[in-house]
C-alpha cells in the first residue's frame, strides 16, 4: 500500500436552497460546509483527480476548460482522471467495471463513482489550499510510481479516505539510499544490468549531497 497525491477541483452546481447538499459558496465566494442553506448560496461539487492515465470509460476533469466529461479518444494533456467526487451524476458501469477499456453497449447496471466523506469535506473547507493524498493497493517501483495492478482503496460504503500530506524529513542515510536506488534503477533501465543497490557512491553523488543537503 502507498499513498498518492490528488488534486481537488470545485465546480458550481445548479443547486439552490436546502436540498441535502453540504458544500456551498456565498456571494463573497467563501466556501461553506452546511446542511442548512439558503437561496443566497451556490452549491458546489468537489472532484478528486489523480495522475492515472484515463481509460475510455473513466470520468475526467479538464483543468483548462474546467469541465467534467466521459473519457474517450480525444483526451488532452489537461485531462485528469476523477477518482472520487460529491457529484451523484457520475456513475460507473457494474458489468464492465470501472476503468475497464471495454464497455458493453447494453449495460444498464450502474454504481456511483466513489464518494468523498463528509468528514473530509469539513477538513477541505477549513483548508482548501492544503495538500491531500489517498491510499492505493498494488505494486510500486523504486520511483514510487504505481504499477498496472494498483487499485484505489475504498471503504465499505464506497467512499475514499483522503488525508493531509505529511511532509517527510529524511536523514542523510535515507537520502543516500534513495539516490543510490534511483541511480541503479536508471542503470538497469538503460543498460539492462542488475546493479547492486548497496554500491558505494561516486564522487559526483557525494558532491551533490554536500552542495544540496543542509548540515
């Protein structure tokens, strides 16, 4: 298991007044989390997106045009896969499976895209500029990139747990191990060799540590 960072995007809805919705903006643009609303508030949907490459049946968010759409062959570089949302209109096909590249035309059974927990919405309103991450289950390489078998971890109620990113402080020894592993992965990829991750550093790597790490 490993955590991956996500981006969060707000889009206005057509909702006015108290309709069971909980995310709103007032006339001053202030974001609110409340079940008691008024006609002076504009409903908001929240979308969590990942760096995963969207497949044909995935929902996406276009960062440039600020719109939500179903993925296809016309995806742009600004498109990000939606992995969770508060938008109930976004559904996935039960028969085909979410993320499956093959879709049955006659499929009618659908489930909502994983939802964002209400407890998280309160955190988001309190810190809309925060950095957030979700947990994935699967295989990872040394670079920390999720392999094809990776799967978003869901709660039993089809919600996703999003937590604040905790910035890690690395010791000198940890940095050395990471740089060494990175260098050997590059060597393996381009030279088709099986390098030992415990090999000593070269002069250039030690020089990089002296110039870039605080003492």
